[in-house]
């Protein structure tokens, strides 16, 4: 048996045959890549925002990323593009409400 930690923080792929095992490759979870550091080989987070196609703002997370949209807009079902929020559905106006991209405008009925 090898002392703990010889395969790094996430383990190794092992090739086993005839009762013995040999290290084939170190592995990292999805969203991480192998990197040489002062403390040896480690799995480091990949900054997916460098290549992610977010319409709004991209926020890098550990092992992934998230797209965010500004005020008056919401994330679409594809989790990457933004669509206008219809603020008028929340009836913010006393009389008339006109939705616009990212905002809305109230107006009064005649009289």
C-alpha cells in the first residue's frame, strides 16, 4: 500500500492487472485542471468566463460558472442569454403601464 496523498487531492486512474495496480493518470473533477504548484501537482479551478458565452455578466464559480443579467432583465431558459422582464405584470402603476427593455413607464388615463 502507498502512503496517503501520493495521487494528489482527488486520486488517480489506476490500471490493474494480475493482482497489481499501476498509476496511469491523475484525475481532476469537471471544471478543474491539473496545475503544478509550489506544493506539487494540484487541481485548480478553470475560469470558464474566459470562454463562456454569457449575454450578461459571467461569474466564475468553483468548478463552473453562472450568467447574470442586469436590472430589468432575467436569465432565459438556456441559462446564458437574457430577456426583458415585463415589470407591468406586477402592476406597479395606478393607471397605465408601458413596458420597455430593462424598465417601464407609468401614465394616466385621460382626465
